[in-house]
């Protein structure tokens, strides 16, 4: 591994358990999800202050929502259409959101070798997925654009989770990850019920089974 700013924030637990977390400020860190022992990889990003101010100021009703199966080259258009439906104001910040989601879609497609993507934009105002869990799939990309980020924890250490920051892009292995390694890393949506907070969460799943080092089947 050649990333100068890679930080292993959780020790490697051994070859049979994929629980280590790697994070860096370089998008290539996301390729490391297929490395032995890795349960999650995090591309640490700091959104522009003007973007954060814009998205935090939007009414909840103007936040785009979307659930679709889409080819990687159509992601940006789908997000713009979702913004149209929600009445998200036109302008450079909306275009930045759509193009960033398209970029994360492209990265997910490359990392997971998936030309089709299950794309979700969820507006969260309750304690959705409040229990720590492992997703029943091969792997999943998560990025929170507004509000508190996803929490990641080791089994038995749920009281001290790692909180993803707004804009951070993470890929987490799921229970269907191929091979003999068992994925043990847990995650959940942060509890926000009663706080008045709202979240805009991006979820990207491969549209077909992912096999590291192989083709899509």
C-alpha cells in the first residue's frame, strides 16, 4: 500500500475476521476494501463551507429523495431529476451535489465492477436503522451530505463508535462478501429522533453480485 496518509484506526483482528477500518484523504483508499482483514474503508473529505451552509439551510421538503437502479453514466441526470421533483433550488450548489453523487457512483462502479447501481437518497428525520448491524449484501457505499454521519463500531464496543463526518465516503463489507473471511464490523444510523435534526444520506449498492478480482455475474 502506497498511500502516505492512510490511517488504520482499528487494529487488524486476524485473517478470519474482516473488521479493520482504513481511512485516508485519497480516493484510492476505497480500492482497499478487497484487502484481507478490511471491514470498511473511508475517504475523508471536507465539504466546502458554502455547500454545507446551503444544504443545511434547505427545508426538509426540498431535499431530494431517490430510489432507483441506474447505469453509472445516468447517475447525475437521475439526481437532477430528483432535485426537480423536490423543488431543490437551481444553482451551483445543487449542481455540485449532483456531480459529487455521480463521481461517487463512478468510483463505486469501478471498485465493485458494477455497471449498474442501486442508488438511494434518503431524507432521515427519525431513528432509522438505529440498531448496529451488518448489511445483507456484498458491500455498500455510504455518504451523508447533511446531518450526523453513519456510526461504525466493533462488536462489543457499540458505546464508543466511530462517527463519520459529513462528506466522508465509506465502503463497508456486508454479510454476502465472497470468500471465507467473516465480516464483523457493525454500523448504524445515528439516533436523531426528538433533536429536530435531519439527514440527507446517499446509499450506493452494486447492481449485481460483486466478486473482487473477477467479473460481474
